[in-house]
C-alpha cells in the first residue's frame, strides 16, 4: 500500500499527472481506484509528511541567510477556459552553511 501511495504522490507532484488521469490510467490496467480515493491517500500522506515539512521549515528559518527563487508557470484555471500564472518557489540555504539550525533572532 505504501508503494502505491508513493507512486500516486510521485506521479502527481513530480510528473504533474492529475488524479483523474491517474485513475484513468489505472482503470486501463484493470485497477479501479476512483479519484476521490486517490485524493484521500494524498491527504493522508500530507498529514504523515507534516512533521518533515515543519522540521525543514525550522532548519531554514534558523539559517542566517536564505536563497529564494520564484519561477512563474502557467496553471489551468478550470471553468474559465484559460490559464493563469502560478509560481514555484525554491528555498535553500547558501552552500557551506552548517546543517544544525541556529535560533532565529527576532522571531
């Protein structure tokens, strides 16, 4: 089961396959899993990964400096028949900064 959920997450976030398309692909192989079930799995996985996200946030905010990149990307705007601008944000510490977080000053 964990492997299947990992596959769904990878397909959704790394390969940008929406859940309805994943459901269709699975059905073409004789595996009937509806989109609502896949969405439930994504939600449960997000809850399981929340402590990791919090720890990453703690490490990043404990850094003296951060490097941020904002990249615009077209995103489908359902119901309007066109796209809108969405953004990807990559946040990192500069190369060579220690891994252990330092207390954030003024936060």
